[in-house]
């Protein structure tokens, strides 16, 4: 039975039976009906019954019209929700999605404006509708209460010009992370308004989650592109060719762990100067290590190229002097190995600032570690590294790697270690420099068995040849 | 990795446990900012692994303390950590002791 129609039979004494009695007139005479009006009752004439029926019919028609209106409105709202869902899908960015949702929700709920807040982002429609700081306070209160909040004037916290305010917390990724605010619904927010607003708030949460996911994917793609460019730049900074020294077979390579890395190597060949090789490993990983690497690479190379009578130790000392303050500010240091080859005497002079592992193998001898004497660059205000000299005839071998080799781990967490490196160098000692390098990379790759590379792996292999 | 701090008179003690690497290094550097004194002792008895980020964090602490007229001293280095200090020659930059009592007493010498 329609709600409006239920009011008419109540005016009949036998209220629930009345409609049946009216329809079954052959059993009961209309004059037998007694209609009540407050405390007074009187017999109904046929005219009165006619009036009564007419009144009831009009009432039913009015109720039907009202119901039809409500159904149409509900259908409109459902269509609006569907439309909102479709149109919101085409907005990909979080800000764009929030602006669209604010505009549409204000339209659908017949509010003067809407404000949406997710994290630090707050958007409102129309712009400058309400003070953002004030709105943020309302949002905080709503998010703490974790339930919808309706404020209507007169209310002490409502500013001038705001007659009513509806706050609806929005659940995003499993917790309350946003709020929808609806401002100034003419005539106040009705129950259907609030029901619709709640449905929109829940749908908004889903749309915002999608927008956030899209934004994260986009950011990730941008970052990957930038990292790829950074890696390209970094690789361009490494030597594109190896120095041509008739009595040396040289190979060098660097494999960064995270797109960009903190390892570097270089060869400095200047006319009338012995060739110099540099290798360094900046503490830490990733972009910060790469930026420091660029700094120290440039400083070391400059010292090696332009210092008068440069030796490995003087290059390290000069670099330490130049960069100690910067390293202090950045909480970083760099281990570095510098060597200088003198073909006339078949000697390799080197200095080592805390770098390991460096492996030397004399012709026919066993591979051995060359331990550092000085601390890394940037640790102390003065360098403690001194020059040492190795015989470097044909068959001698120098392998300088970074700890990305020795500290590589297998799936069980065991480290590759120095012993394996020394054994490999002995095993490959008679091979060309490139084969030795490939042998080391292959052995480490086999050892880690597909585990992600944790640290940069850089090496220089130098063999004395006839 | 666990990080605990305590005070022994004018000496601040930092107790570290487990793997000391790039994940914990920022927390250690952040702790330096709240140091009440420039005399610091770091207990490495429970540290089983240390990477270059951790060494850089210790170096940063040592420099901060020395700039303020104090120092950072280390004690109870376990074998894997000791190897790192030897290979990088970091033992030439730090004062290292076997026990906490020796490390703390070194500030009164």
C-alpha cells in the first residue's frame, strides 16, 4: 500500500476493513458506515461517501505523483552516479580527479560547493569558496571521528556565509585518508542527500585509489627514464676506449647495481707522462653515491692530469685535500686505488686509500692481496697513503675490483669472498685481460644464482705482455 | 638491527646490534644531532656485518665529535667488522678498544 493512501482508512471507524466494505457495497449499506471526526460520529450519506472516495482518490494521486517524483529522482541519481563513474575514469591525475569529483558532487547534491581533501592536497569547487585552513580543521575533526558529520547554522564553529556543512570521511587503501565536504545545501541536507553523498564519497575513494595508482606508475616510469638517462651519462663519463700501451693488455668494466652507482674507473694518458689508472668506490649506493662519484672522479682525474710530477700518492693526497670538506658535509668517503705504469723500467707504482680488493700476481707466482696503507679519501684531513712499487714484467697481473665482487652473496647469504677471487685470478692468469674479466663476472653471476646485484661491480684487469 | 643509547657520566654510549648497513645508518646520523656531549663510545659487540654506509656513518660521527673537541671511540669489534676496518685501514682513523670500560676510561686519560 502506498504510504499516503494509508492515511485515509484511518479516518474510518473500522479502518482496516473500510476499503473492503466500500468495494463490497452489496453486503453493507453505505448509510451503515460511521465516519469519525475527532469525537463526533455521524452516519454517512451516499454524497458523503462520494466525497470521501474522491478525497481518497486525490490523496492517492498526490502520493503516486510524489512517489513517481522520488523514483525519477532516484533514477536520476543512479544515472548521475553512473555518469560520474564514467567521466571520472577519463581523469587520470590525482588533482584532476579530485577537481572533477568536487564539481560533480556539488552538482548532484545541489550544494553550493564541495571540497575534497586527500593527504596534503585540497581542492574546492568553486575556487575560493571557503578558507582552506579552516576547512583543513574540519577535515581533521571528521577524519578523527571516522564518521559523517553534519553542521547547520546556528553553530559556533561555522563561519559567516556557511549555513550548513556536511563532512564525509573517505576510505582510501583500507584507512581514512581523505574527506569530502559539502557546503550550503539550500533548505538543508535531507536524508536522501546524505545517502547519495555517502555513496559518492565511497565511490570517490575508489576513483582516488585508481588515480593514486596511476600517478605512482607514472612517477615510477619517469624515475626509471631519468635513471636510465643518468646511467647513460655516467657510462659516458667512463673511458670509451682503453689506453694503448704496447706492453700492457688492459680491460675495464663497471656494472652498477642500481641503474647509477658510486664506482668509477679511468685512465689518464698525457703526452710525456706515464699512463695512470684510477679506480674508486664511493660509500653508499644509488643517486647520492653517483653524484659524489662524479665529484671525486673529476677531482682525481684533474690531479692526475695536471699535477707536476704526479705520483699515485700525490694524486690521492691532492684529491683528499680538495674534497675533505665536501665529504664531511655529505657524510661520505671514497676508497680509491691509483697506479702509474712506467714501461721503461717495467714497474707499476701504486697508492691505495683504503681500497680492497686489489690483487697482484707475479709471473709464475700466486695471486695475493695488496692491502691498503691509507684511509679512504674524506676520512681524515690528511692522506696517509704512500707510493709502493711492483715489478710488472710480461706475465704480471694486476686485478683491481670493487667490493661488489667480494661481497656478492649466494641465495643462502654466503659471501663470494677474497679466496674465491684469488683462486679465479690464478685459474685465469694466462688468459687475455678481457677473458679474465669475463671469467670473474661469470663466476660471480653463477655464485649469486640470479639474486639481484646488491652493489656495483667494477674492475680493471692489467696484464704485462711482451 | 637494534639501536640503543645510554649515558655513562659525560660519555654517550651507542649500542648497536645485528647488521649495520644503509638501512640503519641514517638513524645513527640522526642521533648525532641530539648528542648531549661530544664524547661518544660505540658498542659494536653485537654487530655482525657492516657496509660502507655504516662506515661512513661512523666516520661522520667521529668528525662531528672531533669538531666539538671530543671524539668517538669504538669497542668490541667482532671478526667480520674487524676485517672491514683492516681492509679499509679505518683503524688508523678511529681509536678502538676491547671493552667498554677501556673505551670510556680513555676519555679521562
